[in-house]
């Protein structure tokens, strides 16, 4: 059995006041796992520019001193690193302090002080594995499903969710519990914290007051209504689209505020450098459209001995990458026509290209779009692979 206390703590903009509340909560708690909301240490109205990681660390050390052996505290606080701030979740025990999650999907405007983070690991306590979601990320079922694939038993959602959208909060918490057949704990500084069972049953909830939920995990051996499935759908062939079809899709997706990223290339022998580059490109928005040079296009650029792989093969391999959303095959030597038709919000090219040499860069910037040059993480290319094969034979 694991005893849990959820403190629906309302934040002050003053660090000292929040620390005092947290310390009083720990002193009066008898539970093994203590949970506090997103940015419990600071709240959102805090002056983040006047703070530092040294100050955050000092505050966490002060809180840590009150923890008993075999007691766990998980709470939200900023993390300062390399000139950036991440909206993070910390795990504290009497022995350690560590970051277990960083908010990756940021809420527009409200999260402006923060940069997207990447860290997300399961917290293991007794026989339970806890996965973490931070506020706005609750709207993305992909995160919850990825946590389930890692063996999560309980999803904890740390939030500062506003009252005007509280119906969404409750509905999404319940949906994540049902679709993933796991417990979901939603802890919201602004009210309506709740715990749902794997069947979507509301087990406990709070309203607007600064109060506490007490809960015990006796067992996870519930009789679930159906086996949990994580199916694989072979839908990748549909990623290869005509220009007109992609334009229609983008028009609809842009109405929902989604950011379109475009890049292009031959991707003749797909390698780790390509994959890393495409993943970084996709992370710059909501949709990644890849302009793929056709066999005709590559022969114009590189000669009759290229490509090594036919365009249908190259498109098939690219389509299997999760980071790629749509592929348009083009015959011209440059993707200028595609760029002018698609009008991407972000145009991406490798850092080996000077911005003034990137096709379409001036056009994209003319309507307020961004041009991003991505540094390569791997010293590898299709040409180098071909040369190595030649040398080995």
C-alpha cells in the first residue's frame, strides 16, 4: 500500500511564502508520497528574471530537510540551465533532489518565460511507476500513451489550469484514465484537483479551497473491461500527397493555429544524420512537410549515377518516420515552387547553407515566417557512405 496526499496549493508570487506553505504541508503530513502543483515553488506571477538555479536549489534543500526517510515529494519549480528556463517537475527525497520532467508543450503567452524541455522519466515508488504530464500537455494524448508504453501505472498531471476551462480539465483527466486504463491524479493549483480510476470512476476531488486529498493505493489489480491495445496502423503510404492535397490539408490545420514546417532534400541513403535533422525540424512546429527531390530532379543536380534509390523507395522509407507528416515529390532542381505555394511558417535547411543562399528564404521572411538553419549532430552524408562502400570493395 502507498499513501498519497495531494495539496491543492495556491501560489503567491513570493518565493518565501510558497516555501513556508510547502514546509507546513510536509510537517503536518503522514503520507509517503506528497504531491504539489505545477510551479508550486513560484507560481506564474513570479519574477523569473530575478531568480537563478542557485536560489531554486537553496529553496529545495530547505524543503528537503523536512522529509522523512522513505518519503517522496514531487512538485513543480523552474530549472535554469544554459541561459534558458524550463518549467520542471522535481522529485525530492531525504537523499536526493532531481528533475523528472520538463514541460515540452508550452501554453502560448503564459509560458513565454520558458523554453521547451525534453526530460521525462518514470518515478518508481514501491511497486508503482508514475508518469508525469504538465498542464497544457494534458491535451496531447500522445504523451500519455508514450508513458503507458513505458509501463506507467499512474499518470500525475501537475497544473495551473484556469477555471474558465475547468470542464476540459475534468473531461481530459477522465479520458486519459479510460483510454490508458490507469489511475490519473490531476493536481491543480487553481482548484478541482481529482483522482480517477482506470475505469474512469472519480475516486476523490477537491474544489476551490486550498485543501488536501488523502488517498491510498491498495492494489492495481482491477478487473478491466478489455485488454489495453497499442495498435500499429500501416498508414505511411498516405503521407505521399500531391501539392494540391497538402495545400487543402494545411488550410484546415492552420485554422486550428498549427505551425507548418517545410524542408526538402534527396534523402537518397537515409542515415542517422537525416533522422536527427528531420526530428529537429518537426519539433519546430505541428506539421512537417518534406519536399522530396524526384529521380529526375536528382539526375539534374547530381548526374546520371544518382539516385541510388528510386523515389518510390525513398518516399517509403521517409514515410515510416513518425516525425514526417506529408511528402511532396517534385521534379524541379529547387523547391521554390513548393515553398511559394505552401507558404510555410518555418523553412528549415542545414547549417551548412548560408541563409542568403537558401531557396525561398527571402520569400518566407517577407510574410513574417522564420528561416531556421539546423546544426548537424553527425558527420555523415550519402556521399560519404557511397565513398566508404567503394573503398571497401
